[in-house]
C-alpha cells in the first residue's frame, strides 16, 4: 500500500466536510429557539445570575440542544435522505458520516451537561441530560416512527429549554417554568401539523406516521383547531402569573385571536380548497406560528426587564 | 515533494482547522472566565467556623 492509497475517501475534495457542515449537525435554526427560550427562562426567574454565568448557562443549554440534534440526524439519516426538506443535511449529502455525527453528539452531550452542572447547579444539568435523553431515545428512536402523536411527544423535548434556564437561576421548578414549558409544548403540534399539510409528499415518502398519513388530513385539521384552542387558554392564563403582566396579556390576546382565526380557516377548508390556492391558509398559519412563539417569549422577556427596573412597582 | 510546499489538502481543510482552533480558544476562555467569576464571588471559600459562646 502506498501513501497515496491510504484513506482516499477522506481525501476526496467533493465530500470533504467543512466546519459549517459539522455546525449544521447541531441544527442551528432549532438552536435559535432553544437559546431564546432558555434566555427568557433564565431572565424571568426571580434570582439574579451573574452575567457571565448566565451566558455560559445559555451556551451549554444550546450545545446540549445541538448535541441532541446531531444524534437525531445520526439515527434519522435514512428518513432525511428521502425527505426533500432534509436531503441536504450533512449525513444524507455525504459530507459527514453517521459515526462522526454519533461521536460529536455524544461528546457534546456529556460536555454540555457536565459544564452546565459546574457553571450553575446539578438540577439544571440533570434536566438538560433528561431533555437530551428524551429527544434522542424516547422521541427519535422510539416514538417518531411508531405513533402519529410523535409531534406531540417530541414537542416536550423542545419545550424544556426555558425550564432549564429557570432551573439554572433558581435550582428548581415552579408554576411559571412549567407554564413556559406548556406554552412550547402545546404550540408544537399545530405548528408541525400545518407544515405537514403543505409538505405532504415528504412525510408520505419517508413513511413517518404523521397524523396526516395515519388518520387523514381532515383529522389533522380538527386536531390543529383543538390544540390551538387549548393553547390559547393556557397562553392567556400564563399572563396572570408572575411571568405575565400588561405587555404579555395584550400580546397574548392579540396573537391568540389571530392564531384561532388561522386555525378556524384551516379547519373550515377541505383539500380541494387548499389545492386551489396552494395551501395559502396553511402556509400563513405556519408563518404566524413562528411569530406567535417568539412574540410570547419576547413579551415574557419584556415583562422580566420591566419588573427588574421596577416599572410595575 | 518538498516539505515546504503546502499540500492541497491543507488548503482545503484550512477553514475546518481554523474553526476547531477557535472553538478550543473559546473553551479556554469560558473555563478561565467561569473560574474567575466563581473564585471572586467566593463559591469555593471554606465556611467560617463560628464559636458559640455560652
């Protein structure tokens, strides 16, 4: 064997992974939500945290979220290769191997949990470890390919960051942190089901038991409406706890009214109507859902800021 | 091949190497910063022994 024949695969230019490919394993877009909600959870907590410790806490929570994303990509590489939305991810595109993704995911999981424990407290670290376990093992490996309620359960994993942020500051849980968890948890199903309605071919091809595939599109529309009603009640109710206030209540009432109208429009439509305008109402609802969550957590953040400078007394 | 010539592989992986280098520098900065914060605010001070007068 000559030197030039060694490991020729890793030397080939077209499949050479750049740093950005490894970073893409951490699902940066999902990470933005994790960072933002964890930051809100940390700031809304009654205890003050040293700014540098707070920064590190958010960073480690983000890395933990990213690690679970890498492990999700490692396990779901077969599904990602089939779905149009995910075909360009690092593993299906051949930039990064599954083994590399697994190693990065495991290493970053351990790193993030240990460092969050050292920087803040071990309760927050335990909660982060549980979140990674929940997302990777319970959701990705077990429930995603087994039940049409996969999105509902998977939503729980994405809902933990504000609770972890709160725990990093206080060392525990409270009604407020559970409500922040519930906000994301109840928001996830209508958000993803709306996506599944207009990205329908993807989930059909990947053989993932999405509600649209197993129970039909009519049932999905019904589910979106029911979850949106429950979400609206919960979201507005959160305004009457210590994380709420006038800014939050106004934001929540307006956005929930818009969200309910959107869900009602989706519920009222059938497939022919949706096909006619290329799923316009479903696409609008999906876009609104992104604003919905960011605005709610943004309002909690504003309330926390106003509270800290003593605006409401 | 002379030792001074840059191999094409090094040029191609320059970005990746710089990225890993920055991550490592960032890690050092974080560990250092956390240590400074924790030591200066007294997280590692031994609790003072108090004598109870009777």
